């Protein structure tokens, strides 16, 4: 546990803290990583993205700049040169974009300035979100008798599913 501030043991429900690294985290980063580790236990999963998503859902909108702070917590701790770590950061961007879209009355977490500063992160987030959506509907589409099409990801989808994904993508871009 020398490389991480916290770790969870799902079999016992215990969260371990590395005091040396934990003490370097901001108050909000501590909240985020605490919820992340709780996510491993509550969801009984070793999947880091699911634990990140659990933490996001628990903390989104709970305080000023909560979405930005969650993204920063991940960027500060994870190595963006590692493809899986970048995938986790991109997932948080995708969740923030979705949250912003669902809460239009609030200040946006992702502004035009943020998008310009983060370069390809938003595009990667949208691609990640699309890949998850395609994977989620793949089982239902292959069981369907509808006319099927093959996407560039090699997934078989019904025509109606492709239309739904296109509408969602348009809403995200808008």
C-alpha cells in the first residue's frame, strides 16, 4: 500500500489508510477517495471505474466545485500516462458532462475554457462513454430480431439502438 493513500479489503469491509500519503490530500480529495474505497466494499467490486463512479454519484453537487474537485482528485493521484488511469479520468469527465447536462440551472463544471485546457480529455470521455453504452446494449441487440449493423467497435447493434446512441451523442455535444 505504499503507492496509494487508501485501500479497501472487500472481504472484511475494512478501509486502510496510508498516513504518509493521506495527509497530503486536500479535504475534498480525502472525501472522494474515501467514497471510492467505500464503493469497492458496497458494490463488492475490484473495478476501479465502478468505484470512481460510486464516489462521483455520492459527491456530485454536494459542495461548491464538487465535480471539478473530483476530476482534480483523480488527476492529482492517477498517472495520466497510464492508459487505464487516463480511462478513469476520462470517465469522470464523462460523468461531469452528463451531470452538467442534467442540471442546467447550476454553474457548469466543464466550461469552454476547461475543454480547451484539457485537450483530448473530453473527446476521450465521450468515446469512453460511447464504448460503455455500446457494450451495455450489445447483449440486447444480438438477441433482437431487428436489422443489425456492425459499428467500428465491432459491436452488433439494431438500427433503433444506433439511432438512440446518435441522439444521446448529439445531446452531449449540444
